[in-house]
């Protein structure tokens, strides 16, 4: 139907949380690897402080809380040269309103930190052919998971402004 309508056909992108996942083995042309940290950092008993902190958080029922800035280097998949894997930027995250103590919080996200994240994603796709310069935004307006680009009371249009500025700069 796509070809009959004048398009080249369908280009299917599968979503994965495993960077080793091979989209072609599942009928997809490419992948989008999303990464969010584990709800809680479970330390090895070889690292007693980390282990004790993780056990305490589990017992007290606290959600997993990570500083957004510290996670920036990990939020985008390292990339697998054997497949096409599109980046997914994550402006912020806090699903505790829905998940409570089982939630995950990326704490202290700001539009300027998001700019760093977005620039890395733009760098990943900059040398691809124009039709493959694709970046996904995780949850444009997922308010129940505290993940949005839409204007809010704290930053106004800050995230949207960063998105606009960076796209205009990199076009």
C-alpha cells in the first residue's frame, strides 16, 4: 500500500532495551535502543557501602533516584556498527506518581543538561544520509512518568526552546 501511494515502502524500527538486539532477525530495518537505569542500584557485596545503601533503599521502599547529569554519558546507546540504531533523547523522568516506591527518578534535569544530551544525539546522526538523520524523543508529553517537553511551571518553554535551537544549529 505504501509503494502504491508513491512511497519507497515501509521502514520499520523496533524498540529494544538490549543493545545487542539485532532488528533484522525480527523483521525490522533498524532499532531504537532506549536506556533507563535500574530502579535501584544493586551493589555487589564486594562493594559493601553500595550494597548496604541499596539494601536500605529496598527495605525503606524508596524509589530509585539518579542525578540526570551523572547519567548523561549513559543515556544514549554506545552504538553497534553492525546495525542502524537511532538515538532516543530523554528530557526527564519521574514515574513515582504512578509507580510510587517502585518508581524511577532522573533528578535535577534542566533544559541546559538536556541540551548536552540532545547535542550528543545530533552528533550520532550528523554523518548519516538525510533520510536517516532521525532522533526520537521519549515521551513528548508523558506527564504520568514525569517526562515531557511541553511547557511547565518550572522551566516554561525551556526544553522546547533547546530543541528548536539545537535543530536550527545542526541543520
